[in-house]
């Protein structure tokens, strides 16, 4: 088993370290930690019990993974942090482990967590996400796949951000952000659909037009959200994207964000 581990690193004998793992000087890896093949751990990173880090990840200097949650309800229950493959955790990122609420804080594959970002207890971040510098995710936030959050934004506890959505920098997310949308502000408001992101990910012109038509019905034609959902299901051609949007709205517990012109868009409206 080939490993490149500095003699100045502190590694608990019960930690499980895979092949071709590099651990730089002054990194600390505690007991009950699993680090899979090909991962690099930078200097001064601290990895507490309960961390599960996948293959070919990069953990930059000063990152703190699987520290106890900053939740007054936490009572010492066993919980974990689980990070997928090829994910990058930049300098001074903090990822708290889960609580009894969910038991795990999770990050998917091929995700980038930029410097100084924070993932609170029981957060779930999907695959191919970008969480930019100094973004703060409160406890039990959910980011679906391909979400991008701009720098210095904050997301309120329990909020959910749908797949392929983009939150612009310096924003405050207080409600759920529906899939494929672009939002900005404090609090955030709907600013349109994430056309640039969808094109980059191979969505066709027809798919983008269909998504746009759905959100016109929700935000731009004077209906409340319940009326808009009824209209969409009755008059628009069904597509996988429509199913994804309708399912997200129906499952929303905080309501989806308002439009830029002040329309309320909650399930109860």
C-alpha cells in the first residue's frame, strides 16, 4: 500500500487510510476516519471522528471536517460526515457532522467547496455543486445536483435549493429555490431561469423553452402558486423537467421564493 504521509502529521492508529493517499505536515486525522484511495490532505487540515472521505478528493490546508455540530440540541449522538469522490474542499472550509435529525452531513461527487464556506449539521450537498467563497449553509439545508451559490451568500436552516439553480453572490436565501432558476437579493427573488448553466450542461433549446414557459406561468401571469400548478398540469405538455418542478413545489415546506416584482409564491397562497 503506497502512502505519502508526512512524519509530522498526526494520524490515529484506528484511522483507515487508502492507497496513494498523501497527508501533509501537521494535518490531524482522528479515530473513526476513513479516507479512500488517491485523496490528498493538506497541511493543518483537521479531520475529526466520523469523517468518510471518498476517492481522489483534495482537502486544502486549514479545513476542519466532522467537528461537532453547532446545535444546542446536539446531545453527543453518533453521526458522520460523508464526502463523495473527486470533491475539493478548499482552505478553512468547515463541515460539521450530523445530529439526530438526519445523522449525517453529506457532500456528493465532483463538488467544489471554496475557501471559508461552512456546512452546518445535517446539510446535504449533491453532485457537481459549486459553493463559493464564504458561503454559509445553516443546518439541514439541501442542495440538489448542479447547484451554484455565489460568494458570501447565506442559506437559512431547512431551505432547499433545486437542481441546476443558481444563487447569485451576496444573497440571502430564506425560502426554497426551485430547480433551473436564478435568484438574487436579500432576501432572494426570482430573476429568471439559469439559461447559461443549462446550456453548459447540454440542455436543448426546446427543453429551455419548456422550462421558461413553466416559470412564466408561475411568476409572470398573475396566478398564485396553486393556480399556476393546476394550469401547468392542465395545459402544458408534460416533460421530465415539468415533473421535477411540480414535485419540488409540492414537497416545499418553506414555499418557493418570491418573484422580482413581489409576487408571493408559496404553496399556501
